[in-house]
């Protein structure tokens, strides 16, 4: 008797679970020395056919990288099964005597799929600490121990089961935990407006693209330029907080590997993991991306150049907000800046902006001496927002340690230290009128 293969919608994964259940029941029977039922192989073959068909569908194809072993889908299905069908979790548990959880170990997967020696070696590679499934964040678990359980990553659950969960880190990116509000951000009004407009690209895509037929571009991509400490990262945090989305910083240096060809893989992993997720990706020191074309000297540079233009194209193609930051506006080729939806230049703050920054940076409940006036501080020394934040906090610690209110003496010393951080000689005159409060003998 042959079992006819029923047809399934490409999004219905039930044949996957039925096949695994069959394999698990068979393994349990086999372990007890029970005879294999006649129909088992036929039933399995029929399901196998359906499953292979499903795996050609978009659900699986979007998930699996082309260079992965065909075994990868089997492994992912095995690990996801207890989440999809609790009865499989219980079956797994029975098959792994003594475990208190429903997830399969590599050893169980090996037995379940009846892998031969070659396939087992490939399984080990897939599941290694630096193997493809771990690096993509699809599978979680302890080291390479064959008896430790493997759990599905949040992304795997989200993409195959449609369960939204808190996203795992995209590989190569770290979460910026900063939360910040518009009220804390000090920038000229036109820059604030440009930042707001970046949010329009995210919030109103539906109207412009779906309803009005506007052209679908990737991104949106914003470029933030300006000196260090002028609030580029801070503004990115304000945007992310406004959306209620997490902000992830990507380490470009780590991404652009010195091994030719690795960059491609790193990029794929990153963008695959970020695909369709509600998050902002922040690429700091993006200057490396804008190396002018034609400036190729050696073969190595040529590779670097190739990767760089590809990298930029890949960033643009990603559908989701990306922010690039750079310290060097003047070096940027207009051919590049025109490619971004929003470009915001972060200026050094003027005296008025510095007064605002001082107001926000001084701890709100710190006991301040009467002479402390943010307008005076703003006029006295030209500092960036980052330097003002550091100096304000340092002054607060000086006051706390001295058991005194926070006064101009503490602020003068803190600013003097801040200016001296880059190693240059700082004189009393560099502190403007605040220099009068710097204690004798320092400068
Ligand atoms: N314009 C600003 N408005 C409000 N706070 C600011 C501003 N600029 C700087 N700050 C404060 O200084 C801190 C450091 O700034 P931030 O890290 O955003 O600078 P950046 O421009 O990203 O510098 P870098 O180029 O070195 O990365 C911020 O966390 C914030 O507290
Ligand atoms: Mg920054």
C-alpha cells in the first residue's frame, strides 16, 4: 500500500512536525526492540517528499543561506519542533532519559535522523560555536557538547512560527542601551526638523509606497556628520526611543574582514538577522565607506575598494532604517551624500546651545552654589556636548567627594581636566572667565 502525498500550503509546516514525530516514535520503538511497522518507510517517504517540496518554498528559502549544508533545514526543524508542537518536546524528553527540558541535543538529532559518519561530521560543523547556525543566531546552546540541549533562537521562532519575541543581537552588532528624548537633544531647529523627517520615511512608508505608488527604495539611510561629541549617537538614540525600537551599533572594522570574501558572509549574516525587524542599525565611522573611487594604489586597496562599494550598496538595499556617522563632512564626495535620504550636519554648539547643554548635564538634584549659571558657563568655554556632559559629571563627583555644593571651583577644575584629555597643554586662558576659579598651581 502506498500513502498518497497530500498537498500543503507553503506556510503550513505541519508535515515537518509529522515527519519528526514519526522518526521519534520509530526511534522509541527501535530502542525497545519492537519491530518496525510495515507502513513506516512508506509513510516516511511520502512525508519526506512533501517536506522537501516545502523547503523549496519562500519560508525556508529566505532562512537558509545557499552555501549551507542541506542538513541545516533538518537541524532547524528538529530544534524548533518542541516550540511548534509540544508533543514533540515530550517525545524528545522520553528519548533523552533524565533531561528536564524538551529540546533535543546534537546526539539525539544524530540518532533521530539516522546520520552516517559523514553526515555526523557535517552536523558537528553546522552546530559548532562558530558554525553557521550559531553565528546566524538561529540556534542557541552550550558549546559543542553533544549531550547539551539546543534551543531555537528568537529569529528562528519569529521567522518560521511567526512568533514575535525580543530580538537576539544581529551578529556583528551590539545594542546601544541609551534611551533619550527630544527634550534632551540640543540642536539648531533645522537639524531637529531634518531628524524628524527621517522618522517620516519610516512611519509613512505604507502611505507613500503602498497607497500612493511611490518608488520603493531601501533604507531609509541617514548620514550624520560632525565632530566627535556633538550628539550623533545621542540623536540616533532619540530616534530609536521615539520609535520604541532598539538601536544596534555595527562594528564596521570587524565587518570588513581582512580576509577577502569574509566581508560578504559577515554582511549577509548581519542583514539577514536584521531583515524585517524593528530596529535601527548604526554604522559608526562610516568614512571608510566613502573612500573615493579611483584612489586605488595596490591590489589590497583594490579589494578593499570593491568591498566598500558593495558594502554601501548592501546597506542601501537593506529595508530598514540605517544611520551612518562620520566625523569628516568635507571629505565626503557629493556623489555619496546624494544617495542618502537625510543628511544632518551636527555643528559645534554655540554659546546659547552650550548653556542649554550645561543645564541638561548638571545632575538635576545636585546642590548648586548660587554662582553657577549655565549661561555664564556656556559663554566661558567652547566645548562639545560630550565634553560638557563629562565635565558636569566630574564636577559633581568633586563636589560629592569634598562634601560641598557644586560650584565654579569644581566646574573649573573639571573643564580643565576635560580640555587636557587630548594631551595638550591647557592654560588658564583656555577656560575663559571660568579660569578665575581654577585653583593656583595647576595652570
Ligand atoms: N547636541 C547634543 N544634545 C544633547 N546632548 C548631547 C549633544 N551632543 C552631545 N551630547 C551629550 O554628549 C554625549 C556624547 O555625545 P555622542 O556620543 O552622541 O557624540 P558623537 O557625535 O556620537 O561623537 P563620536 O563622533 O565621537 O561618536 C551624549 O551622550 C550626550 O549626553
Ligand atoms: Mg558616536
